[in-house]
C-alpha cells in the first residue's frame, strides 16, 4: 500500500485511484456468468454501470436487482456498497492498522482526504468511529427489518435476515439498491419498514464529524461546533420542508399519494424527502409524480447530505455557506459570520467553486443526455441530478437510456461521489505557488 501511494502521488489522486480500482474489480465480478440469473449473457455496460452505482452508493439500476442478479451478484453489490460507504481510504487504513498497528504519513493524509478528518493525527479515531457507527446503525436497522419481514410478511428467518442486512447497508450507505420489485412501494403503508429505512438514510447522511460532536455535547447544542450546527439545522429544514412541499403537491394525485389515507400520505411524503438526501429508495411511483414534485426533488438531490457522510450532492454545509455569503452581501457586511463565528474566505471560495463546478457538470450531463435520447428535459434533468448527487431516484427512464446514456450517468456518478474539488486536485499536475500579487482593478458586476 505504501509503495502504491508513493507511486500515485498526492492524497486526492490516491482517493480517485482507489475508487476506480474498486469499480473495476466490481465490474469484473459482475461481468461473470455466475453473477447473472437465468443463464443470461452478462452485459459489460450494465455490469460497469451497476458496479459504479454500488461503489458510488447511488442506486441507479438498469435491471431489477433482485431478479437480474444471482445471490453471488447481489453479494458483490452488497460488498461494493459497504466499501463505498466506508470510503476506500478508511478501509485501507483499517487494514493497515490491523497489519502493522501504525500508518505512514502519506497513508494518513490520504485517509484524511476521504474522511474529512480535521488533522492527520485524528485519522485512527475517525476510522474507528466510522466502523462503530456504521456497524451499530446497520445492525439495529437489519434487526428491525428482519423481525418485521418474518412476523408480518411470512419470510423465512434466514431470508428475512439477509434482506434486512442488505437493505440496512443500502440505507445507511445511502446506496438505494433494493431486492424488492418496485423498490419499497409494497411497504408504503408500513411504518415499521418505511420509517427505519428513512431514518437510517438520514443518519448515514449526517456525516461522521457530526456524530463525534454529538457524542461529546449532545445535551448542550450551544457547545456544538459550527459545522455540526449548520449540518443538523440545514438538514432538518430541508428534510421537513421537502416533506411538506411534496405532500402538499402530491396530496390529490391518485397515482402517488392520493389513494392513501391521510397519515400514510404524510409518511410517504416524508419518505420521499428523506430519500432525496441521497437514499434513492421510493415508496410511491416517482414516474407518476407531478413535474413540480420532480423540481423539488431536483433541488433537494442537488444539495444532498452532510459533508464526510455517505451521501452525495454539493452538501448541506456548502449550500448553507452560500446562503450566509449572500445574506452578508445583501446586508453590506464585510465578513461572513454565523453563530458568532466568522467564516474564512477560503471556505467561501471552496463553497462557490464546488457549487459552480457541480452546476456545470449537471448541465453538461443533461445536455449530452438530451442529444442521445428523446426524453423530455424534466425527466433527463432529474436523472442527471440523481446520478451526480448519488441519489438513485429515477422517473423510470434509466433502463431506456441506452449504453451511451449509461456511460454518461456512470461519469456523473463518479464525479459526484469523488467531488469536483477532489477530482480536480487529483487531475492537477502540481500545485503552483505565486510569489507576487497583481495590482487590483475593479470590474462591473450585475
């Protein structure tokens, strides 16, 4: 591992190379005949698309996961989701700690890039926290789902446990893969299936630094770090705001919420809003929703989940920071501040860079898909944002985009999972330091 890191170079490049390596490994395994059910011929494009979707914890699929893939293929997808959720560098650090009990500086820096650890010396603590939180939440969710599947739906205990583990991992890693036809639509009226899945998705989308802060000061919100306050507050606003918007828009739609009792309509609206955090499962038919609901979903998916979480998007902290920048500019204030803390200019530039690069990536991906298919803009845009935000929700056109369209979505998933800034840094040949500054001159804005 040390030799590999030394040869590849900077930590961002190692992160990119590690993800691509796992994607290629999953592609190879899913291309084997033993992975495809019913003696079907493996398709290299669908295998690549599925492997990328699993490692990038997206959930978009060109085939019904529980039907097209064998138990071996499903297990490969399960492992890829878990590895993608842990983060390649986190898993590499765990293995290095087991083997040698220590990490080299480059390995620490590489893991720091993936886990967003505050300092290289915190990597061991962060990785250990990742393992404990992930396994604890997944085990609890798997147990709840397994018991419910046995007692209410008559599943055999072994099968119920397998389904519970698969969907718990899929939910916490925000992957969105399901073994059930139609995702979670058969459970739209079951709160003991929908709510555990939704809450697990939200838990996976908060980010591990948030858990570390909550563990220390969960009774005293005033002591929470600024990152934790922004993440929790913005997540709550988007989660419940999205639920209200979706429920109101779809309330009378007989193809989605309209045919459900009032309580179940509210639960289905909350479930959809939670899944736009990057979860990707659906309890109603997304393809039958109103176009305005898709637009709400576009906005929620683009923002995504918390930093250093299993979710995608530009992240809620980026979204919130841009809001604070706009508010400070409108007020004419010289500094951007929130919670009695000043936000460094470097973070402001990073937030703006991430947002603009993300807009460009989605716009370009949408444009290419529009030229390759005959689907309308609202469906194609939804698909592109879902891929970039590593969400996995779809208006039902994924399988019909063709090999070229699948490759476009594959690229969007990789870019969205690795992050525009990380990917750009990985592709940069070197960091240039300018030893002088040019004279200042103002230009007209607006």
